[in-house]
C-alpha cells in the first residue's frame, strides 16, 4: 500500500516529481520514511493547537476586565443621557475625584462616567452593557477594573446593583424583571 501526497502547482515539492493528469496533480508514492518526514512539521502544529485549546479553556476566559454586566433591555430613548445628567461628573469638587476623572482618559476602553456623590462616593465607567471601571478611594487610590485584586466579588455585586437599580427606572416591565434576575446572581 502506498501513501500519496497531493501537490498544488506553485508549491515547493521537496524534490518530488509530479505527474499531471489534467485538473488534478498527484505526487509520486511516498515511502513510510518520507511520509514521517513530511508529517513531522504537522505534528508540532497539532501539539501547539491542542496546547492552546486546553490552556485557554476552549477560548472562554473565566475572568475579564469588566466588573459586571448590566441589563439594558428596552431602555427608554436617551436613558443614558438622563443618567449622565443626574449623576454628572460636573458636580465633582473634590481634588481626589478630579484627579481620578483625568485618569479615566487613559483607560483602555472608552466609557461613560457616572458620579455618585452619596456614600460610598465613587466614579463608575460604563459601556452600553457592562461596567468597566470604578474609582472609590475607600477601596483603592487607583482606577480599578474587573481583574484588580482589590475589587472583591461583593464590591463588584454592590456596584452592579447600584447602577442596575438606576437603569431600572428607565426600563420597560420586561427589562426590570430581567434586571431583578440578574441582580440575584
């Protein structure tokens, strides 16, 4: 029994002679030794792919930089504009928060900022469906993301609940029900 390798014209044949038969081109029969030599490179590729899949848990990260997802189902038009107006960063007078505000210009993901002047005072960076960053000087003097070790799971949940409760004021009944389910987790 002989093994054959298909050779596409224009590729390096590795010294093999090709025999043309019209549309298909076939190489000469390979000996078992030649086949092993050809497959050696593929073996390394297969090992790398398998290692990559297992080290990444099939491409799904268990941890991400976001702090929490938020439910934004059926938000009223201009809901975010209203929220940013009510929780505006223009109300910041504290130098610690003003410095943090300028620090948000250097974060990796562009976010909208909402400022909570009531305790716990904090700046929260929000994308459309995700809370990305938080600055709370009682937790850390730095802007934190979901991978920051200073930000414990209980704090992430508290922050998500705080933002989600505000969003619920601008959601339809279905959106509020989904948000309540999300906040239970």
